[in-house]
C-alpha cells in the first residue's frame, strides 16, 4: 500500500455527499426519467443525456488595507440529443421546464449512431480504485451511483486567511503590499442517460499569497480537491517566498541565450500542458488546427526516450500531501468515467484526448476529457491533470553543473499548428556544480523569462527525469481555449534536466 493511501486512511477522511438542492434535482430526474428519454430518444438510434450542474462558493481577498468577498452560485440543466450526425443541446436554470425543454430538441437520421456503455462494460475498464470502490455491487441502469471527494475539514466553517496575512506582514513590514486570496467551492454534477444515473461532489479549494516590494513580486499557492485542510500554509513556505522576493529585488538580468535548465514540478507541468497537451485535444485535431494528427499517423518522434506525458483526470493522490489533484473528477461532462491516458510515450504521440463527438468523428478511442466552463458554455476536449512521467534519476540537481533552476511558472502558450512553445518563468535560481549559488536572475528587461523554441527540439533536449511516484506534485491552475472557455486544470510532474534550451 502506497504512502498517500496510508495517509488518507489514517486521517479517516469523510466523503463529500450531495446537497439538498441536488437531492431534489435527482428526485425530479428519477421521477420523469422515463418520459424524458421517450422524448429525447423517440428514434431508437438517437442518444439523449441530461446533465445538471450546481455550484456554491465562497471567495475572500484581503490586503493590509482592505478586504472583499464573493459568494458565487450556479445551477443549470443541459439536455442533449445526438442523432448520429449532429449534437443538439438546450439549457435552462429552471428544473420545472425539463419536459418542455426536451421537446425543443429535434434530430434527423444520422450515419453514426451511438450506444452508451452499460455498467458491465464500464466496470470492465481499467478504473482507479478510488472510482471502483464507490460503485455499488451489481449496478444497473436504475442504480444511483454517487462519487464523493475525500475530505477532513468541512468548507465554509472557518477562515484563517487573516492569520496568513499577519504572519507575512509581521515578518516583512517593509513590503509594499500583500494580497491574500482564498476560494472554496462545492461543485456537484448529475449525469443521466439510458444506462447510467451518476452524481459527483467535488470540494475545490485554493489559497494564494502575493508579496510585493516596489516593482517586484513573489507568490505562493496551495490547494486541490479536498477540505479546508488543503489551505494550510506552513512557515517554511512563507520564509521561502520572502527570501525569494529579496533575491528578485536585487536580481541580475539574464542574457538571452541557450542554457542548461532544471525545471521544478510546476514548470514541468506547464511544459507538459503546452507542449503536447493542447495539440493532443481531439477537437483541435478534427478542426485541422494541430500538426499532432499527422505526426501521430506517421509515428514521427517528437521527443526522446525521456519524453512521456500523461493526462489523468483520475489522479486521486496528490504526491505526498492530503487531497486530490486540482484537475481531477470521477466522470466528465458527458458521463465518461475518468481514466489515466498516455498522450506521448517516449517521444511517440499516442491517441488524443477526446469527448463524444470528436471521438466519433475521428474514429479514435473515447476518453474522459469532455469539459465545459459552466452549463451555459459548450463542451470541448480539454486537459485535466497533465504531467511528465517520473524517471530514474534520484539526484537530478547534481547533474546540473552550470545552469539554472526554474520553480515558478508565469503562464505559457503554444502553437499546435506550427509546433512552437513558450513557457514563462517568473525568475531563475543559479546553479553551479549541482547547488544553488544564492543568486537569482530575472528577464533581460526585468520581467519574466521566456523558455521558447520548437516543441520537438525542447523535448529532444531532455537529458534526465527525476525519480518519483506515479502521483506527482500537482499545481493549482487554469486553462483557456480559443482565448476563452476557462476551465480548471492541474499540472505537475517530476524535475526535468533540459540541455540546451533557449531562455530570454
């Protein structure tokens, strides 16, 4: 039994249950299920589904001078009809309009009918134990299956953010300002088709601290899918942030060029997300916007033997800390159970991440990557937790004789068509003979540093990957698509030694 599982057991963590509002929605769906599907699937070849979203949250922002708070709320229902060619959707926030809404969806005769999996077929899949153990024995199409995230401390009960602010300002009273933010959300989803009736409850929490001195800043963040326990910030993290800020204030400016670079987990995750995360989203393939489709067909190597990238919405252990990785869930927006997927295997591209329509259109396997920003937005094939697979090197820093360590990402972007990549680095630690020198470098013009280059060149330049578990450190983050469509996404992984790489 692995260490994270032992830690979860010893905490005797509870599982999140459905709220009363979602219980009421569940009762309505159960009551009208037969009538709804007789309307949605009046043609035997049609496929209908119902998804209900409910979100309640609490956010807080405090500085030494002011504070503000918000309490987001969402409730929405999406009915879908796939007629074998076209996907039709209609949405409402009124549960009493379910029958009327179903009647508005009209399909035609299509050439690619879809039949949903039965529970017997679902249970034959390679499922994470955290999913499998929450499914009742011998489920049928009438069985309500609920998945709940593990947690220890409940949400919305206490808030110690002011204590964090005081600890930072008392330790460093000369700061220009400190901004602390908390977010706690309970996200619930109901999914129903003719074969399944499932619900899930996700507790999502994040905490960030931004310390500013003049024009310079450093930050830290924690969080994941867990209870309030995942918001705790221990003093060494604050000490590191403030020490880094002092170093950034007096940092040297990097001369653009090619260097030896060691990337920490968060930066490694952004690299994975941007390198072949977006280009391996199947709707991007289907629209002809990704070169990855041709590279996959031709089996052309896009990286070396160290370049294995995983996308995994079923990452229920968060390295050696309590909680579930930020981009995880039990099933996606279309009711597909979460599974681990290798999207790049030792430099060779594998099948893409898919949703229902992109999988049918491309004729590739279905995966649990159908995500939407909220119930008022459309579904796209999106990333979940994207990370490099662990390697075999136990002391990877010792291999870096003259280079830099990057621990703090500052965004990123990619070009799926042109296969270029850019990863922002907030600042760099200088390394000499495998150790930090104490010097910090910032960008050539005083801002962030950019890692740039053709994606394949960067992945071919990986020289070593650090040893670790299959549950990597996973950072709290988000992802936009087509300059919009924001969703939560986790990214992390091991340390990578890349040599050479262009920094500027």
